[in-house]
C-alpha cells in the first residue's frame, strides 16, 4: 500500500508540474533550459554559443601570445610586444609606412598596379 501511495504522489506531482509546451511559448520551450543556466556577461545585449566560442578562443590566443612574449627571441612574442608598445607606435607615426604609401601613390595605371601587386 505504501508503494502505491508513493507512486500516486509522484504521479500527481509530475502531473501538477507545468510542462513547457511548444505551442504556448516556443522560444521558452526551445531555450528555457539554456537560459536558466547561462549568465549574460556584463555589457552584452546577446550571448550565444558563437560568442562563447569566440570568448574562449580569444582567451586562448591571448594566453599563447603572452607566453610567447615572455620567451626571449620568439618571433611571435616580439611581434606581440611591439604591437602592445603603443608609445613607440605613436612616436614613429606613419614613418614606417612611408615607402609603402609612396609606392601606392606611384600607381597610375593598370600596368603599374599589376607590377605593384606582383
């Protein structure tokens, strides 16, 4: 008798619980579980699996570059450190680009464009 009462109580509890129905609220039906366990990061108006993957990938790349920057003689580390050195970038201004800009300015027809592009 006790088993039957427990079974009936469980059946009533399940029947009383509101089950999401696709016809009533499809968005809640399809996304309710994910929305319940996923916190929206601050400053975002939307957050989906693509954004999660992008954030994870960015964190991993940043970690790899920071590790490379800590190793002397690493090309990737040297490039990353020079990218972060905004004071040196601002001090040089456009000077490092002047030869390339002059070559682009010298393009006046299809032939010179073809020669420039190789």
